[in-house]
C-alpha cells in the first residue's frame, strides 16, 4: 500500500510518500480502508521531535490519528463490526496512523460514520470534536442560558465548540477573524469579536462569563486576563498548556487533553445525522500532498481543517 512515513524526527523533508506493508489486524483490532485522514497541528510537533517521551514512536512512523473509512477485516474477538461498515476513530496518537491506504484501529475506538455527507470528510471530526465536547459538556458542564466565551472559535476545535454551545442553549460570544466570521455566524452564535480589529479584553470590558473556553496559545498575562473574565464559581477550560497554576474566586480550572471515546463520538455523529452539528473541512488534498500540508502549516498558510485522501 501507499503511505506517508518518516524514518526519523526532523523538518518536513523527513515525510516520504512511499510503499509500506499493509497492516494486519490483531486481537481486538479492525483493519480500516482509509477514505480520509485529517491533519492536526500536533502531527507536526510530534514529527519535529518535541514530545518523544509523551508520544514514543516506533520508526518508521505513519502520522495522522483521525480517520474515516470502511472496515476491511476484523481481528480475533471483535464483535459489533463487519466488513463494509463505515467508521471513524480517534486513533492512539503514538500508534501507526491513518496517512495510508489502510490502518489498524482498536475496535473500542470506532464509531459508526455519519449517514450524511462525504465519508472522507468525517475524518475531520474525531479528535477535535471530542476535545470540544470534553471541554464544554464533560468538564465545564455547560448549561442552558449560561454565558460562554470561546476564544479561538475560528479553528477546528472552535468550530465544534461554537455549535455545541449554541446547541446547549448557551449565550455564546466567540472570537474569530474576518476569514472565519461568516462560518462562525452561521452556527448561530450571539456575538463575534474580530480580535484582529479590537482586542478581546477591550471588546468585553465589564463583562464576565459563566464559562470561558480558551483555544489559543496563552501567555501568562493572557491567562490572568482570561481568568478575570470568568464569574465567581465559573469554569475556565483551556486546551493549550500551560494552564493557570491555581484557581481564584472559586473558578474551576479544566485543563483539557482530548481523548478517544467511542460513546461520545457516537453522540457527535448522532447530532450530525440529526442536522444539529456540521463537519468543518476547509480543503481536501491527496495523501501525497501531506508534506506540503505540513509546510503550509509551518508557514501559517494552511486555510483550515485539511483532510487527506489516499
């Protein structure tokens, strides 16, 4: 099969589109014929060698831990899945990834793919959709009529966070640039702040929110100012470390590291099929373009969530 691999840590030039052995599913595993694999910024950081202890890799490594595709084979002991089923999954980040024609996935990580839309596009949902769900629903406990600020709603996690917050009946303020403003507005948020025109802290001067979700790399000063925007006893959810050292005014600190959860992923898919949630894909590229995608991400030119098609 064809795959994109790297044989050592390094710059984007370590990514090679080449032949690789097709994997075989072991006990408790499923072989998936890949329809789409999604690029995540963490892929580039791992490739560069920033997290060798957190995500120890076996070289050569195939990146991309978000996948959508069709079950090709099932391993010993797997029940509930059959060849031909369409699925999606948040794969183990340090495992063999989905930038290939086939990938092996733990059966417990799989959820049925949405019945609507392009199967490849469903790869844009798992890790970022789960991160948004775990931040707002699981950890912050967002409730109807609460006020929520989503700092960085224009990104991949922000797209789902905005939709989930609106769906929960919250009063939603979101930061976004002109590039993503129309898309974020279409989700039904109550207010959009263009942070490139007006600094957030000026735009919301005098306001506080029941929940603040931060999706933007924060400086220590930013963390302090964001915490100041949370009501006493509210929740501050942060997806990008470092988080605050300690709580103030009874604020709950929720440091969010998205994790695979098939039950929650199924809930997200159900919302997509019900028309309550939409998948955000900025572009589709052939798998052989993955090195170029990494280069564009490093240069800040990537237009948004990118799905790779084998």
